C-alpha cells in the first residue's frame, strides 16, 4: 500500500507499554493522520500537540552534557551502573549510555568535552557498537499524569478504534450528531 501512496496507520499501545512512547514520539514528529488505538490508549492523558518532549542530539554539536543527563532524568530515565533495560541510563566519564523506550538496543553517546563525538547503537551483552548514527531523537520514559487524550489531539485525523463501544461509553460527546 505504500507504493500506492496510502499511509499506513500507526498503532498506539496502552499506557505503560514502552512501545507506546516510541510511537507517540513518531506521531508527534511525523504528523501521521491515521492511528489505530484501543479505548484505554485513546483516553489516557498525553502531552499537548506541540509539547512532546523529544531530545534531539547530533554528532559534532556542542551541548552541555550535564543538561542532557538532567533532561533524561526528568524524562523518567533511571541511572544505573550498566544499562540493560529500556528506560535506563548510565554515565561513565565522557560516555553516556541510554536505553530509549521501544528500542531493541541502547545508545552510546561519547563526548569530547561538551562536543558529541559519536552516537552508536550497541549490544548490551558484548558492549560492542552495532551501528553508528549521525543524529538521534530520545523520547521520555514517563507519561504525564494530566493532559489531553489522543481523541482530543487527533480530532482532525482518522482514529481507528479497535474497541468503539468502550470509546462511546467513555466519550459520548464524540458520537452526538
């Protein structure tokens, strides 16, 4: 269907699923118009339309390393000695490892002073680099407790509800003609 120019719908998982955060990040940055969502996922609070907290980093840029670490901690990342699971970060000298939600492998960001020297995807078992990247976008691990729902954010988009009766019960105002 992509060859015909038809946009594939994006699946947004219920709150608490790390893949939800990755896909919300994609939704906010791409402006995707078709979304498949459950009643629970559609009604959970998220960020306002232009306020999704996405940390964008690129090699060769100069940035305050401590600001990046503080930002990741505010996003809900847990500081650990060695990253092994999504939502963790580790700091060792000029190396920052971060395991974003919804990803199979973590990222290693190497600094030379405050310059980002390299960004690599690495294997947690071998600690060896798998792929070098020029830039990354890191989304939060924790969702807001208050905010609009996907139903409110995507009112001008196509929402495919896989539990429409639950949505009707929770948001009857959407179905009044």
